[in-house]
C-alpha cells in the first residue's frame, strides 16, 4: 500500500535535492525550480534528474523530444502510437530512464496553456504506468503530483486563462506565438489523474509488464483505451459485471472467469502435471490477456498453463479480493473449523459468493483422486497456490504475514473439501 501523498513543501524539498539544475543565457544563470518544472517549448541539453549514467544522459534529451512529439508540441513524421511505443520501449528496456520520463511529463503538464497538449501529456503518463513503475525513491513525488490533480479541472482552466493573459501582455509585439487552446478537448484532466492514481497504486505493488517481448503497438493502444474503458483485469467484480451487461445480460458470473476456467479444462488441465503451479509462458499470457480484454478467446491455444496462469492473475488483480477485506479476520479465525468456514461463505455478498463458489467447484474437479495422480496437485497444493489470490493480508509485519499465510491456505482447503458447490453446475 502507498503512504499518504507527500505535501507540496516536501515535494519542493525533494526537487531541490534531485533535480539536475539547468542554466540559460551566456552567463549560464541557473533556472529556478519552478521554471525547471514548467512547460518548455524548446529542447533540453541534459537530463532533468541527476544521474551519472552516460547512456541515460544521452537518451534523456532524445526522450524529451519524443514527449514533445507525442503531446503535439514538436513536429514529427511518426504517428503518436509509434512515438509512444518508442518512448515506452526505451524506458521498459532501461530502468534508469523511467523516473526521467515521469519528471519530464510532470514538467510538460505544468503551466501548459494548450489543453490538447496537456491532455496528451497525461495520456502518455497513463500509458507508461501500464508498463513500468517509478523507482521507490521517486514514487511518492509522482503520487503527490497526481494527487493534486484529482479534482483540479476548475483550477487548471483558471490557471490557463491567467497564463494566456500574461503571455498576451508580454508578447503583444512579439514574434510568432504558440497557439493557445483553453477549450476542453476530450477528457477532463481529473479523469486522467484518477486513472493514473489507481494505476500507480497497482503498478507499485505488482510491478509493470513482465516477459522478454518488447512492448507492442497493440499493448500501447490497449493501455490508452483502458483510460476510458476499464480492463477486465484490476477492476472490481461489480464493474466487470456492469461492463458485460450489454453482451451477456443473462450471465450471473464474470465472463472472463467462466471462459478461462473452461479453457483450462478444454485443454486437459485436469490431467496436466503441475497445473496452477507451473506458470505459462509470460509473453503468451500477456498476449492472451490482450485478447480476453477484447472479449475474445483464441482457438489456437494448446497449453493449459496459459489460461491457468491468466485465471490466477485475474483473481489476484481484482480491485477487492473475491473474499472482501471485512471477512478476512473471520476466515483466518475459522481455518480449522469446516462448519464455520462454510458459514463465512454464506455471509458474503451474493456476487462474491457465486464467484467464490464457482472457483471452489472448479478446484474440486482437480482435487479428485483420479486427477491428482496425474497433476501431482492435491488439495493442499491447490490451496497453497490459490489462497493468495482469494485472501489478502493487510499487515506489514513479516511474522503476521507468515502466520496468516498458513491459515489462509488451511481455510481454502476447508472449502475445497467441505463446501457444497453442486448448485454451480451449468451456471454462467
């Protein structure tokens, strides 16, 4: 979990210690921190953040041009998808560039008088958070910046007007002016900020994109679309059911849950050694995730470990776990009592109860002795790999986490052995 966002004074203190102060003019006067962190139409000659890495020093200046190109402040022959792909791939491949990108985006979205440019800057931040997190050192600063924009639309419009008026006074006899645009184009900035805030919290805990394959244009497009259309992964059960209302109005269970479960069985998962324990190829899992988010299950799947890994990921990434947090203590208190464990299930909200019962019914198939002989995944192993995806310990104390892990496993084992899920058959 993230700490409370740091105050503006703490952010200023952080900036004074970590910014690589730039200079200007023939006397090389130092640029103030406020100017360092305000929109800039020119290029930069050195990174925004202090670094000793030569490659980062060189790439940072090129990346600033890419940021400007994506935001429409610099002309380029590349389309914006390709600009985003090059930018994200650079940072995904080189960890030292990630904080640099985020601080550049903070700069270019501060005191920016063009609404379209501003929105595209926030959009690039949202896309980037789908692939990598900032460093722990920079995380609280970025979080503080995003937090200040959660309800900032009126303030932004007012600030833009002030800046435009000020520039018009200064530039009344000037050369060519930058096109001013204070009209709302597209989404409010608070929409981007709220999405980025949730995404930052998630990526800080789970990490970014994994695997060896570099980011793709499809993943960039998917990350952009997720700002407006939430993913089936990382949302709440209620949001997921709301999303599928038009396509599957009669379904009582999440389509993604039933489809992936059926895929595991269709590919012979209940006869596959190490199912749920042996992970599927991460790049293939990522590719399947993209397709599932578009309500598609490819017919080319052959390895049951792929949908099995994605199914575990879906449970693990739910905004709130299948067993909501308010029932956690009751679960770990009744980890040895079958009747009490089953009774907890009956107390759950109806949607959570159905989703959990479907999962337990699914695991009971694998727990049958005829299948355990092939999979080597008995009820204890199944409980061990699935418990962390259903229950979440909120403690930071390693001893409490260790002790509760054992109780979580035992509780899930009780359900696999004792919960009557016969009513689930045929339910979708």
